[in-house]
C-alpha cells in the first residue's frame, strides 16, 4: 500500500467475502456475485479504475474485468490463474476444497494457517524477514473459520468457471506478475499472455508465489510503472 502511494497510486482495498472485514457470512457459502458486488461497492464512486489481484483475488479480478468492461482501465494479475479448463479437474478440486473447508470448520483458523503456510507453494516465504512473516501470520489469523470455509466453497478454483476461452475478451491492458520460483504459475502465465489482446508478462527473479512480499521493490517497479504509464491510456 505504502509503496503504491509512493508511486503516485491511491489504492483502495477490497476484502473478498469470507475474508478480513467481510469475514462474517450467512449461509453455507459465498458466490462470485458476492465477490463482484464487493468490488462494485468499493469502486462505486469511480467511473474507471485499475484492478490489482493476487492469487484468488487475481482470479476474481479477472472475472470482474470481464463483467465491468471499460470501467476497468488496467488489470494486474499476480500469481493468478483463469481457472481449470476441464470439468474432471474442477470436480476433483471442488472435492478437495470441500475437505479443506470441513477441516477449517473442525480445527479452526490457527490450525489451518499452520497447514497452509507449510505448503510447498509458500516455501519461499521462509526467506522473508521474521517481522514480515509474523505480520502475515497475524493477518491470516484475523480471519474466521466460517468465512474461510464459505469462500472455499463458493470461490474455489473448482467452483468458478474457467476463463481460458474468454481471455481474448479482456480489452484493458493486463500485466501478469509471477515469481520465477513459482514454476507452476510461471507456466500458467506464459500460456495466458498470448491470449490477451494487450497482455504483458513480468517474471520476478528470486520470488515465489507472494511476489509482493518476497520481492517488493521489483514488484513495485513493474506494477507502479504499468499503472502510471501514460502510453497505455
């Protein structure tokens, strides 16, 4: 946030349903419509705006860009995917997310955070300063079990439709940011970029899935330059 402000950008934060300030949920799950409504609520007073999304937030940002059209001036997708292409893959992922949602409900947020941070996907976070790791853990612990479980059920990769065949419909310039150590998402990003009408790819060396934390200066250089480039307007 502070880095973007220093680059001349005035960021607004969107908490997705089931997370942060929107952690209170009703019913067994949340929906894509709920997530898009959250984006719309925060940006209601803006005719046009830029969207920056990380991981699940990036996938939601891509859905929002397609839904909102010309209102989205520029789009930044960090460590994000358009989803799973095949129904069998989506069904398998949905079943795994349901199992995880049930474990969160049974074991609570603290146990989930310990399991989540031990995934190979986040191994490169072990190189972060201890203070940064502790701050990230505190933020994760502020979530609620019911909210996280609901988000997995309603916004998981298996539940949401694949957008691979709709990437060409995105008309705003798109910057895809991935960490070089995050080989799965590097491959995904390399596949995505050619399908976008105005897409560019930034692979950040020495970083894994959480590029904005692991290589903040390189991330800010790429994202800040992209958002402030007058040639793209």
